[in-house]
C-alpha cells in the first residue's frame, strides 16, 4: 500500500524527469531514476519482510466478562534473513492489543506478552493478527492477516446473591421439588412410586428398590423447595435487541444460577420451555455457565409460551427484554398452567436510551398488574449495575 512518502517521491521523480527532458541534463535523468528505484526497492523489501513468519497465540483458555487475560505471542521466522520493524495488531475476546517488534533474527523465535482487557462474553475459537511492515524506508506499507487458533471462553459476569429462594416461601404456596425430598409435616406422604428421570437420587426408597429390583422413590403431596427453570429471551426484537439489554438478561441468569449452586439446588435452563424440557433438570452449573457464555440475541421470533414445562412442581423464571411484543404476554396459556411463575423484565427503553421497540413506563406497570392478577410475580429491572438489590429479595 503506497504511503504519502511514496506519492511524494514518485511526484518528485516525475517532476525531475520532466525538467531533465526539457534541459537535456544527464545527471537529472540519473537522479529521477534513483527516485523511482527507491520506492520499488522499498516495496520489494517490505513484502519480503512479512513473509515466512508464523504466529502462535497461547491464551489461558478461560476468563470472565469484563476482565483481562495475558496471552503469549510467539513469532517464528522461517527465513534465514532477519525481519525488522514489525507492527502487530492482535484481537482476542473482543479486545485489541498493538505490539511493536524491532527485529526478529533469521531462523529465530520471538516471544512477547499481550494483555487483552475488557473482554466480551462469548466462546472464541481463536484470534486474529494484522502484521504490518513499512521497512526499510517507510515508503510502502505491507500487510498480512493471520487467523490464530487460540480457544478462549469468556464467562458472563455475575453478582453474588446471599439470599435463597426458600427462605420465606416454605409455607407461601411456591413449594416444589429440591435436591432432597421433604420429610417433615410440611409435605404429605403419598407413598412409593417408580423412579422418574427428573427425580432426585436422594428420594430413592432403597428397601422397595431392593425388594422389587426396580428404582422406587418416596412421593409427597407437597415438597418444600423451589426448583427454578430459567427461560432466557433471545429475541432480538423488531428494532434489534441492543447488546447491553441482552447482557443484563445473561448477567441476571448467571447470578441466580450461581446462587442455586451455592445452596445445592436443582434448576432448569433454556431459550424456551421446550428447550428447557429437553435439557432436563440438573446441578451442573459449569455446563450452564458455558451455555450462557455462547448464547446470543439471535432469535427472530418472540418467545412462545403456549406450551408448558413437564414438571408441575417447577417454578418458571422468565427473563425477558421489554419488547412491545410482550405487552399481552399475560394472556398466554403458559401462565394458566404455571400460575406461580416469576417474570423478570429488563427495561430496554432505559438501557438502550429509547427506541420504539420497547414498552414505556405505563406499559410496563400495566403488564405487571395483569401478571399479578394471574398470581405471577413481576420484577422490572432498569439497570444492570444494581442487580443485587433487585434480586436479593427473590
């Protein structure tokens, strides 16, 4: 790529050549030829300066959203000739870092450290590097792009929540299943039945299992622990969901999942009720956080809530952006089947700085009243900074 210096030199050479042609001066012809030769030589040397170089980026493999990682950049020169004045623009995890390399000897390896900060949530197979050289005279700039295999998983940010779903709800009608079945008066004993995939292994009745040679569990009419099923809205909306709004949804889900891990509770997770049902209930927070790392707001349809969850005792927790498509979500048959649902709605209008695709303040308030009338809980979130104060009471 020609630079301003190259254009200046070529223009000077052309002017000098015209002057030499007019006055018939031999030394001006020679000087004009040298002015033309210098850019050509610079082009050849600059192109050669970026060839036969191999790049390798070694990253830690895992990081947290908004954090930083230090990666090792290895440059191998496969040529016998040295390379000079190299500039590298590296990208990894949504962050960029620029490095300058004065020289790499022939058949030598250069090792540098690159620090990438402000990482964005996601699963990255690797990074990219743009190698630039303007040696030796800075007249011509040569560039070469590299795709570097360096897997990096950036997990979503989350906030520690000290409370528990079951602190104030043991007798509030939000009862459901848990990691351990109830063995107190709060749960009415019904008997022993065959084991189902969603049952906790701790509820197995070993005497009946040994006698019948089939797994059997103790069943109670009402158990005392909440089993949340998190359903995350990945609908991008008619105007496109902003990244900030969706990140608040993911951060909210990650914070609640971490609290379930701390208390040893089961939970469900998915983009829709059907997706959550396919994933079943479990305790694997690591797999859940990995799933949250890769989810994106790429849905082209609003969340469908006509069906339901296969677990009658589960508590659906819907994490939605305040798209106008959800203004009448209270009419869904889903809430007739699960009247104790919790709807957490992020106010996209405030986070995105306006937009016609989101509900306004009166619309959110009206939706909250309609959901409360159906027995559901409604929690609006206006910002992603103070999540702890919003989520602690849950």
